[in-house]
């Protein structure tokens, strides 16, 4: 039996985090990605190809090519494999696979938009729900997070009102990611941070999140306007 080591050469154990297949499956690592990762953990196919289907592995696997040294478990490499398999899934396949990770009350249309935004960023299926948690509920954030560099409180409120007016002026039938990006970039002018940073925080309640255009598109017209108004009220207290 081959002992799998952690990244620093010690024996892999629970202290290193999730280490069992069931742990990774619960987090939404795709089974084919796990198989691909494990197959290459202690075996070298002597080729530059890294993504193999199960059929390909069955055809070319040769235990004579197993490494003699104990393999090291690299979580980042597993993340990479899983991300590649996620990218290669159709949006329809992902929609079906993601439903268990979201509240049953979340509409399919919302999950579909989440897929469009996070598909190229996710390492496992649970990432979609974790990274898009602000869509379901606005975090209780500190108003200080809204401030961009040395902007004054007065100018910050003015900036948010500009965003409110710009987004509010989009008719529902034209409310799209492309339209939001075009309109807000034009509104921001040369000093984009002054408009876009406060807007992104107002919409997501987070220091790090997708772009303000993506956030506004994910939330929809009405909810985006509601959250901008909430941010303004925070600053006016």
C-alpha cells in the first residue's frame, strides 16, 4: 500500500483538512476530476496530457509506470482538475448538479445567472453557492467598506446616487449584463473606482466579489436599486 504524503512530506491526515473521497464529494468536487487526480498522483503516463476520460485511463494505465516515491497530495492540483471539468460541463448539466447546493426556493433562472458568472472561477460545486451567497441575502457590512480611497462622505453619497439614477434608468427589457457594463463604465468616466467600488460593495456587502455589473445583473433590477438605497441610508445615519 502506498502512503500519500502531505505537501511538506508528512503523512497525510485529518489535520491537513479534507482527505477522504467522501469529504471531497460532499464539497462538490466532480467524481471524474477526483479519479483523474488520483490516477496521476503516483503514476506518470509519460505524456503531457493531463485530462483523461475514465475510458482513456482504463486503456493506458500501466502499473509499471507507478512512481516508487510516495506521492504528495497537492490540494491546488485537485482544484485545478475539478475546475477544468466544471468548465467543460454545459450550463444545463451544471444547473442540475447545483440544485442540491442551493435552497429549494432559489429560482432556476437565478442559479443559471450564477453559473454564467462563476463557472470559470469555481473549483468545486459548493463554490457557486458560497461565492454567490450575497445574492440570497445581503451581508450586514460596515458602511466604512463603501469608501473608495479618500473620497468624502458627501461625494460617496453623490456617487451612489449617480449609480442609482443610471441603473434606475434602464428599462426592464434592456436590463442585461452588457447594458449594465456599458452604462456604468460610461458613467464612471476616467475615475472608475469612485463610482464602481461603492456600487459593488453596496450590491454585495463584501470587500471581494464579482464586478458591480455582474452583481447588479445577478440581483436583478429591483433588488439592485433597493440595495443601493440601503447603502445611502447607512451613510446618512
